[in-house]
């Protein structure tokens, strides 16, 4: 892990296409501005973890149970 100290208004570069600018620093929070190509996915880690958990949970539902739930929604 690279640890870098920056002040508000300063920019970090990742490769040639990604810029991370420190917009605000206050209290226990930092506000970042990220400029990256559209094909680069940028997610908060907790969103990524939740998505993976939801995908795993959806694979665990049997087709019979899914059909039963669908029937309940139709009523």
C-alpha cells in the first residue's frame, strides 16, 4: 500500500488516465474528485461487497422457491 500525504487542491495520478483530487479535508472525512475513463468502474468498497453478497445469495435460491415467490407477487 502506498501512503501519500496531500493537501486540499492537490492531485494524485494513477497511470496516464486517472486523476484523484483532494477537494476538501475536514474532521474525519475527505472529499475526493475522481477523473477516469468511462470504462473504469469506481465503487465504494462497501457497495462492491454488498453486490457480491447479493449475487451469492441469489444463486442459493432454488428454482422451485423462486417460482413460489413469483406466484405470491402475482396475487
